[in-house]
C-alpha cells in the first residue's frame, strides 16, 4: 500500500487529505498529516463573540475562483454558502484625509465607464487625462516581468499606483506594488497589454463579450458560520488516526534508493513513499535544507509578509453613523499605519446582529512589523486613534480582538514565475515530492485548495504509474 505524508494542516494540506481520503477508504493508500500546532486549518480561524462572527484570518474567498465553493459543495455545505452583499458594495479610498468612493465601473484600476471616473474626486485631472490617453496611445508592452507599480505607472501614472494599485494589492498580499510581480499577481492585465496594448480597450472589449447576467454572482463567497466552518466540516471526514497535531516535522530526506522518504519529527522517524509539503515557503525551505539545499534556497527566497487584524464591535449608534459600503483602503501617502478596514455588518450582514457594527481593521507589511511588539491593548489604541482621525469614531468598542499572523502571506516578487520554473525543475529531481500552499500560484483560499488537490493528484498519478 502506498504511504503518503502530508506536512502542514492548513487548508492546502487538508484539501490534499480530502482528495486522498476516498483512495484510503478503498484500501489503495494510507496517509498521515503532520501539523505543528494544536489546531488544524492554519490561518482559517473564526470566533463567535457576542453573536458576531469574527474572522481572525481570511473572511471570504473570491467567487470567480471555483475551487473553494466546489470543495464546500463536496462537503455538503451548499446551503451554508453566503455571498457578499454586493448591493451595498462601495469601497472608499482615503485621499487627503477624506473618504472618497471608488467610482462605478472601475475594474481594479481600469475605467470601463467614462462619466463616473471623469467626475470622481479620486483622481486628479492629470490622471484622468492619462486614462483617456491610454485608450488611444497605450505604452509599448514590456518585454520582461516588472513590478505592478511600474506596469500601472506606465499606463496611468504614479497617482494610480498610490491611490489604487498599492492599497488594493497590499490588502491581498500584504506587500507593496513596487515589489510585486505583474506577471504573477496580475497575469490577466499583463496578457491584456501583450495582446491589445491598451488595458482600457481590452477591458471594454471583454465587457462587450461577456453575457449580461440578470444577477451577477456575488464578488465574494463565505460560510454562514465563518471560514472555520470549512475546517470543522472537512476534518471529521478524514481518518482521525491519520491526523497528527502538535507534531512539527523537522526534516525530510529521500532514502538511499531515492524511492522512499523519511520524515523526522521530534520523537521518531517515519517512512513514506511520497510527500506533500503543504507549508509556507520558509517552513518548507527549513525541512528541505539537508535533502536539497538548492530547492531549499529557492523556497527560502520567496519573501513572506506579516499581518495583524483587529476586530472591533460597536453599538447601533455607530452602525448608523458609518458611511454605507464595504469599508475603506488607506494609500501609503496618507501617512497612516492602518491599511484597510472592512464594515463587516455591511459586507456580510449575517455576521453581526442588526444593532451592532463590526469592523475588521488590517495592518500589513512594514507597518505590521513595526507594530508587532505592541501589546493587544496598545494595538487597539492605535486602531482607535486612526479610526477617530478617518471616521471621527470616538465611541468605546463593545469588544476588541487582535490577531497576529507572522510571515503568513507570500509576496510574489518580480521574477516569481521564473523562480517557480526553477523550483519545479529541482522538485522533479526528488521523485515523490509534491508542493502545495500559498507560495506558488495564488495566495487566496481557492488557489490553496486547488494546490492541495493538484499535489494529491500528482502523487496518485505517480503511484498509478509505478503500480
Ligand atoms: C490575515 C489574513 C487574511 C487573509 N484573507 C484572505 C481572504 O479574505 N481571502 C482569501 O482567499 N485568502 C485570504 N488570505 C490568504 C489565505 O488565507 C492563505 O493564503 C491560506 O489560507 C494559506 O493556507 P495554507 O494551508 O497554504 O497555509 P497555512 O494556513 O499557513 O497553513 C500551514 C500550516 O503548516 C503548519 N506548519 C508549519 N510548519 C510546520 C512543520 N514544520 N511541520 C508541520 N506543520 C507545520 C502551520 O502550523 C500551519 O497550520 C488571508 C491570509 C491572512 C494571513
């Protein structure tokens, strides 16, 4: 019987285990999942506080990427899926201390409706003229990968980088547009430039082609009881004897004949035919450091950023005083430490009672690092001070919770795709090793799920080939 080790019990590792489970039940293989911490699910963690559903890590996933919804359906969670309340979707950007709504028709940073953008105070006239000029005289396509900042600046100028591209991407990757790779992070835009040169023209053409939906699907999907519901549903469907929590893997080594693997944990060494390494890249680099210093070096060079989320709940007066919409983003140039805040009660109304306001505030990148040593109370005070400046919010929260995530978000730097090619080449030299997680081809929950499923499939094909 084939024996597979899954290392890492976040959603990537759990998705891999769920894909292997039917094969375990049919008796063709066995797997063991090693998780260093006492909990499964990694950064997916939800708390229920005063009837609020408080997300410590991710709060939802992009509906357009199907793998998370598909997994939920396979787990019997179809009736638990909820969509974001897009009727109330409005996002503000802080500009010169004022919250300015993003104009209607803006697809990331590309305008698809002329009037709302032309009249929006979000952009100066210089940027608006750049947008018009981009349609007629787009820049030359780049011949190599470049940063998102440089790509966006070539098309729309520096103000667009500061006010939109940088805060939008920092909210997802915790990194800066100046260091993220456009080909890895915005492949659709890089492709638009390659094929049509003008992003504006490409977006308008795509819009014309897309069917007019009576009801477009919601932008974000989540679960009624929070993202941890996914973990709590998948875990009981796995073999409990296969799940080893509090078991950090120290190292993995191929055995002398290169056909089997050793997995070293503090008290013993276990033996397997193949391995799914479903770890953040720095941890994967560490367990591989002796087996393949070269692969380990490539993995170690994928930068990771830290983030801090702070949940704050307020009474009905605050709820009615907040602007309508999903929340706001803060460009770096505003000199604040907060990167974003979500008005959870508007985005997912089921997550707070009707008389409460629930805010989820987010620090990332260097701001998160600089605030890391602060106590929870000091962090809450920092958030409250900035919310007072931005929203005029002086009320005392009913409760506050701080969640810190050290080096949890992969940053796909310029040249990331080339690095992935090198990683793949080195991985192939280690038969029976598959990689999954947020370091590779997508940081969001759906991409992580897909990565775990693909890794399982890769090893299943391998064992079918050698059978
Ligand atoms: C604050 C925050 C907000 C986010 N928001 C969203 C969002 O709204 N939507 C979205 O789609 N994505 C979001 N993401 C991204 C997404 O949640 C993550 O990329 C994804 O969940 C990562 O899953 P994973 O299993 O690959 O890694 P992780 O969840 O990091 O799991 C890895 C696991 O490996 C374990 N481990 C580490 N070392 C070892 C070892 N040596 N041996 C054994 N186990 C080990 C860890 O304890 C951990 O449990 C967010 C991320 C963060 C941090």
